[in-house]
């Protein structure tokens, strides 16, 4: 067996994450934005589940706003703040 980065690192990590409950998403089977690394279909579905009160048009606008925010130099901070402001707090 030839030892490569795939056989020694990538595949074992993918298998471990699947055992932990994560789902592997093949890029061949998904639609994703290469500029932002966002999967638009998965993003809109997840935001809709987290915030059931948001209309589909609002979620679409949020995705467009986030796409614009990702052009900022402070990429992670702006993205996090936008999501945090739109997420409904969960009470205990």
C-alpha cells in the first residue's frame, strides 16, 4: 500500500468525524460559492431551522449581506457578529 497524505491523514480524519456524527459533503455533489466557501442551500436551510421566524426572502438577503461582509479584512469577526445579531437567544 502506498502511503500518501490521503491514506495517512485525510481519510482517517474524515472517518473519525463521521463516527462523531458529522456528515461528509463531497464538493462534486454540492453547490458552493468558491469565493465565500458557503454552501448556499445548506446555509439557508440551517438558518431557517435556527430562526423559524425568518422569511425565506430575509434569509436570502442575509446570505447576500454575508457575501458582501466576507470582502472585509476582518473576515471572521464581521461574519460572526452578523450571525450573532440574527440568532434568537435560547432560554433555559
